[in-house]
C-alpha cells in the first residue's frame, strides 16, 4: 500500500518529478568526474610530474659507493645509477643511458643515445673538447665514438656520459656515486622503507614538495567545485519540493484528517526524494562517466580508470542531496493543519 501510494504520487506529478530528477542528474554528472578524477588525480598527475625528474636520491656512505641498489617498492617506478669520475681532467658520468633518459625526459639529444664504446658529451663539454657527432674520444686505453651531444640546461652539460660498466672499468671504482629514484605515490613511506634497508636517502625538495603542494591544492579545488555543485542542486530541489507541497496542501490536509500520522507522511516524502535521488544519480553517473573520460583524454592524454566505488558514492551522494533538499518542504508539509486546509483557509 505504501509503495503504491508513493508511485501514484510520483506518476500524478511526473512533470515535476522529472524536473527534480534532471536537477539531481546534472549535479551527479558533475560529481562523477570530480570523484573519478579525485581518485585518479595523484596517480595521473604524479605520472605527469615525473617528467620533472627524480624526486629521491640514494647516496653511499661517506667515501663509499653503492655497489647494487636492489630495493623494490610498489611506489618506485624508476631508478638510474650514476658513477661520476674524472679522467684526463675531464668529468665523466657512467650510467644506464636508457634508464637515465627515461628518468630525465627533458634531455635534448642531438644525435643518438650512446651504446657500448660510445660517448655522449654535454654541450659545454663538447665545446671545451672540440667534439661533435662521429668524432673519436680516447680515455686511457679505451676509445669511444661520440654518438651525439646532450643539452640538459644543468650541470650535466659539463660531463661526458658513457656506459656504466665501462665507467667502472676506466675509473677502477665498483658501484655508483648516487642512484636517482623516481617515486609515484607516498614519498615519505618510500623514504622510511629505504632507510630501513640502510640506504642514505635525500629528498629532491624542489620536486617532491612542489608535487605534494600541487596535488593537495588540486584536490581541494575539486572538493570546492563539488560542494558548490551539490549546494546548487539542493537549492533547485528545495524550490521544486516547496512548490509541490504548496500544490498538495489540500491532499496533505485530507490525509492527516483521515488518520495519516506525521511519521507516515514524512516517510512518503522521504521515499519520493530517495527515488528522485537514485534516478538522478544513475542517469548522472553515466553522463558524468563520459565527461570524466573526455577530461582524462584532454588533460592527461589517457583514459580515466573506471572505479565501482564512484558509482556507489554518486548514488549515495545523490540520494543524500535529494533528502537534504526535502527537509524544509517536509517540515512545511507536517505543519499543515488539516482543519484549516479543508476549510479553505
């Protein structure tokens, strides 16, 4: 009986019901991408910010070297060892060139990455030594072919890069001077993990702290936008429901006159609001899903991952918004005096 009464009430006022559903749907369509992106924002933006380089550096003990860096953690997405030394009064850096290039994507290389028995001088080192692509470079008993010229805009422009193993053989050192580490996720947790493995860890503060501040501000902005969108939806629903209560004053008075208590009357309105919220939330979720994918492709150049919890949260938020927008109209309905209404006052 209760369900039939609620459905009958919705059907009779289907135009107003649809207006309320559309108001909730628009709010849900905005909340869905905000929630989806908020869940993905640290991962997506973290990957974007990784183009600014490593955010941790592993250092050896004083006067020592890092023979092998083998710590694995889910948040570590890349490492690159570097061995710095001097030979013939020239600064050299031995590294895994593929890993180093991936770690430093802003490097501009005129030529190609060096392979075995090849060298990549920085632009300043190349000018100082008079080197260009294709030239030969002798280091002790070893001879290297210049594969290209590197421009980093940093101190690496004064060095000549060669393969890590060849750097060990020429320098007589075993291990890296430092290891660059790229972390995606909770950097403090990774620092604690590495320190527990007896590594000396240095945070690249200008990268790590700027990244954390930017992500926090972005999530705050998304939260504020969601708050304003939901507030607008509540106001829109409040206006619609108040008008509905005024139109149904005689009906409400009659129901109270024949014995319908305030609790049951409130339950009818709350059930209507919940149905409005659920219907608007479902429709808004699918509309917002398309919007979130568009945002992901336009901003991050990748699809935003679908998360089941976003669907559940969108429906729950939509129902809560509908219920919140119904509180004042329900109070207005419960305050109606049946005698005064039936008399036409």
